[in-house]
């Protein structure tokens, strides 16, 4: 299933490839109640409704509340969501977290409003790819945020004001009760693949040193196993965009 609808009077889909990847992932799950944030005009939710999903398009820009068949909510991603605990079966965030000031607050609200065992899918530009690392080494800018943020921007939240690393995503998600099940990417970048195959032994050793040799506490070394596997993955080192699929932890019984 893919986006096919053409609406000449509405904004173009920002990144069709990423949207289709997320849509393809969601079609493998049973239909449920979903929050898409930031949703734009709600293209993803419109496609999901065709296969039985229902939900809310979380979009702070009211000018993008365009479709009569979509339920919109003007949500500020940096503040508390206007929903009760455990409201949603699924929460999706496509290319949003790099545009906000407070990653912790956003992921905390995702966890709060997601049902136990609910799924969270998030995409963001991959600043760990080999191309991005090399570009940052040379210029101080990442590949997908490759120039200075314009200080006269009419809306700074349209800019990549706060790119986030995979290690930070993992840390915050884990602290907030969101377990990353797997890591995917939008596509592999040719330049990153070249560096990945050429330098993988060095990358492996350097990451191993960071996760296991510099950490002296045995229990923390065990904890670092998961982030180590994610950091040295092909998806992380050669992918264009990071796509994480996480699940809300089920609280332990107090009985």
C-alpha cells in the first residue's frame, strides 16, 4: 500500500518514501486508534482509515487542517498532550522530533498517552550515517541539516533546530518506558555504504571501546549491549533516515 492520492489544492507530501515506509509497517499491525504527530494535512491517517484505523492528526499549524474526514488537534509537541493516559494504540511521528526544543518532554508524553504494549514509530534524519559524520567533521554540519539555521526564519520550528542522535533516542525512550524493538532506515546512501564497508572494523572497535571498555561497572556493560548493536548496525551507519519501532513497556505487577 502506498500514497497515490493527488490533491492539487493541498501541500505536497514532504517525503513520500518515508511515509510509504511507515505506512507499510503499520499495515502489518491490527487496526487501532492512532495519533500522528506532526501530521501535516493528515495524509497518513487518511490512508490508514481505508484499512480500519481511526485516530487524530496532531498538527499545530491550523492552516493544514484541510480535510473534513480527518479529526485534527492543534498539539504543541514540546508541551503536555491534551489526552488522558493510555489513550492510543499507536503513535507515529514522522520527521518531527528534530524540529522541537525538548526531546525529553515529547517522548515522555508519547509514553504517557500510549497504551501498554502500544507501538511507537518515529523517523528523523540520521546524523550517525558515515556521510553525515564526515560532513560534520569537515564543516560542523550534518548531511541532512547541511547549512546554518537562518536567524531570520519566520518560524524556527520549520528548521532542523535540534537534530537527535540514536544514542539519545535510545536513552530517552528507555528512561520513559519505550523499548526499541528494531531499527530501520528509509534507504541506504551510496557514500555511507562505501565508508561503512571500508571502515567497519575501525567503527566496531571504536564503538566497542565506548560501550564496554570505558565503562567499568559490569551491570552497565550489560545494559550497553543493546545500544552497541544499534550503533554498529548498517541501518545506523549507512541509512539516510532513522526509523525506530518501539513498544510501550507493560508496568510490572505490584501484587
